[in-house]
C-alpha cells in the first residue's frame, strides 16, 4: 500500500457537526465519523502523493507521534477505501 496513490472520491465532503468530524457523501448518503488525525489524512489524499509520502510528511510535522503515524495512515486510508471515499492507484 505504501507505493499506492490515494485519490479522494468526488462528492465526499468534510463537515464538523457538534464538534464531531463527518466525512459525508450526499449522493450516496454514506458517512464516516473521523477523528482529527483521520480528517488530516483525508485532506492529504489528493492524488498527488503516495501513502508512503503522506506518512513521511506527517512524521516530519509530528515527530512526537512517529511511532504510530504509519499505522494510523494505513488504517485511515483502508477505512476510506472500504467506504468508497478513496481509491488507490499504483505509482508510476
């Protein structure tokens, strides 16, 4: 998965409702509750960088959390894929 590039699906939006973050697709009425880490990862699924690059970017930004970042990113992206909010393509 580290060499794959995550692309966010069209039609999904991040919304904050009563202090909770919701990834929501009005067209499919699909929604996923996210924590702040997962919402940041969602924003980085721009189709421009691989999963590995996202991990490195977050490790640079949050050095105190390096031990858990890779697991958090992989878990969050898998959650997005399972909910059809992200698709993965192979890096060229």
